[in-house]
C-alpha cells in the first residue's frame, strides 16, 4: 500500500500561481506513474497531469502550457506548478499513483480556489 499526502492548495487570485506537492510513503517501490487529477462536485475526476518514473509527462488538454508536473524520485514526491490560474481551475486536486500492474492509490485531495 502507498500513502499519498497532498499539500499546497489554497486561495489565489486570477492569473496567479500555486505549487502542489504530493509525498508518497509506504510501498513506494511499486510506483510507476504519479500525477494529479481534479474533480468538481457531481463530476468525474479528470486528468490534470501524470508523470512516469522516467519523467515522461502527459497533460490534460486544458492545462497544457500553463501547468508543469515534475517528480523527485529521491524524495518520492511529485509537484504540480500551476501558472495562469483562472476560475475554471477551481477544484479539489487529487494525487494518484499507479503501479505497472494497474494498482492505484489516491490522496485525500487539496482544494484550489481562484478568486479575486
């Protein structure tokens, strides 16, 4: 089992930036993919960005060019740098990890609010 703890969410003004962090612990040797998903009330979780252990990243269409995912394998931590935030980015952001055989774990989520 892998435990994921997110941090870095909060309130930011439109056009501002935030950096989310997700630290993994436990059975970290099984982790292949780490990443971020977002979810609004009543909607399915959708991909924000994921990165594998070779640092190859995939982004959701709506965040390309504004968000950057990175991973520090030595610290078992994944980061999401979010720039140019707008009201549409307001959501709960969840950290996710996935093994090569498809086992996955979720963090509890961190709320990002964009408001002036």
